[in-house]
């Protein structure tokens, strides 16, 4: 957070909030200044810092997991923001751990992230998007308040923007699939605080039936549909009941045929390695070709599975990346979850019991 206060006052706030550890970048006069607080559940190593950013490596002790986190408060001057983007990109080029980058970026990614006078300058949006793409980051899409900053003015002079956000690498998103970010109401500040949760309360839900795209490659699927639909025992059922019977048969067939795809791929790889290491006098054997063909087919099914769930239709099967599809699926599921609601008194409530009540 930007402190705008001397170290003594920041330390008093830390003690009042019951944090045990801190790192402080002192302000220049009454402007700027950064403060980072954490408790003993984390081990935080400060790798470097500047007036606008703190670069850290965090170790989650209870999970025994490590990640890179960059906390920032971008400058108001565009040229200085560009310099900050460049410094972050250079630092991230050596990252091998999951990476999270969050704070006040002082820019928006899309025109709809601003309301009020004057349209956002396109060159600024383009520069910020270039930075995000260059660093291979994705937006966590905060829930809660749509805008994270307001000039607090009235009428036509009111301006609101989404300046604060959390960006993450593909590796981070896959490592923490349940993580979400909520922009809480701004109280005592012109910025809203961001609340980042790595996991959500576990709750059971009924699995929704989906017709898998890769089933169409199997002749058995058509036979199962036809046989079940024309089965004499289903003739007295109505349309919905017959469809449910078809769904049940397809799920049973798919589970038995594709349920252990990853295990099957690993076994085939071992078998292929054994064949390739054996002495051969006539080049690639027919058995090797069959194994390679089966592995390719299993990979195709896996990619189609995640591609269908990602709902990105502009990527063809042959061009897709399974990790990317997986991450976008995680993103969409988190976006569709309702984790908090505002009650009649205007207070935000969280937790499954409170939401059900």
C-alpha cells in the first residue's frame, strides 16, 4: 500500500493490525512510500525494491509452496510507468516460480474500466496491454466493486476507474485454481482494497453433464446413443427421461474407456521407450507406430476436453495449448462463482452458511 507517512506511523498501524513482520519504503516528503506487512505463516524474502515496487519471494509454510510476488504502486507520470513496466519485465525474465503481480497500476486495460469525463487515451491502454502480454500475465478479474478508484467528485465531474488489479502467470493460475480477488468498498481512501484468497470453502455440487467433443471421433458413441434410444425398455419414457438414459449410458461408457487416459499415456510412453532402446535393424517398427498413434489420439482427446471447457472458439484444435485451456477454464469457473453478496443493510457477507441463509 502507498503510505504517504513516516516509518514510525506505519509501524504503529502494523502493531494495531497484529502483523509481526514488515518492509517499508519511506515516502519522499508527503508523496509515495510503500509498506508490506505479513505474519509468521509466511516467509518473505525481499529481493529488491524501488519507490514504486517491492519484489519478493514468498514461502507458504502450511502448503510448502513458493511463489514470486511483485507489489507495486505505479507512478502518475506515464514515462515513469513505462520505466516501471520495463524493470518488472527484466526481473520476471528469470522467474521460474509461479508469479503474482498486484497493486495500483495507475492504468486500465479496457475502455469500459473507466466512467466519467473524457475517453481513456488509446496509447496508454496499448502500452499497458503490451506490458501484460510481454510478461505473459493474465488478469484475475476482481469481483466486488467494478471500479477501484474514484476522484470523489459529484455529477459530471465524477470519474471512476479500475486502476488496482491482480495479474498472474499461467503457472500461478494453474497452481492456485481456486484463488479469487475481490475489490472491497473504499473506506477512508480513494482506492478500494483488494482481498486475494488462495482457496474457497469446499462444497459439493452435482456434476453437470457435457457431451464431450472427442466422443464424436469414436464410432461406439453413435452406437450407444442409437441403442439406448431404440431400446424397448425406454419406449414408454418421455423425451427428458430418454435423454437422461442416454446421458447415463454415455457417461458409463466414457468412464470405462477414457477414465484412465493419463495412466494409459504413461504406460504407452514406457513401452515406446523400451522399444526405441531395443536393437532394430529395419527402422521404426509397426508396433512403435501404433503406440505413437494411440498417444497422439489420447493427447488430442485431452486437449479437446479442456478446449471445450475454456469456451475459446477462435483457437483450432491443432493450435491449442492444454495448459492455456486449463487456466482459462479455471478463470471462467472462478468468475461464475458467487462468493459474497450485499445484504439489505449494505454489508457484504461471505461464507456458504451466510449466503444460503
